[in-house]
C-alpha cells in the first residue's frame, strides 16, 4: 500500500438530526466534492416548501 493512501481523508455529509439517508451514506474523496454535493442539495430547496435538512461536512483520516 502506498503510504499516501493510508493518510487520505474521506469526507461525508452528516445530518444534524443524526439520521442516515442517501446523501449521508455517500463518501467523497475531497472536501470540494462533498461541498459540491451539498450545494446541489441546497440549490434544490431555493423555491421549495419542503423542509430542508441540515448537513455538515466531516472528515476521517
């Protein structure tokens, strides 16, 4: 195994309510990739009456 591979962070979107869903189960290889997914999710709610779920980006590694 390449030493760099063991130190790479993995990013996730974690729901504020602690629940799991399709978005929170995804794994991202960079902060920017996770941010882009979160941005797409938030953009869908700009004119929606649905309740938006709060997420935060977390990392492991």
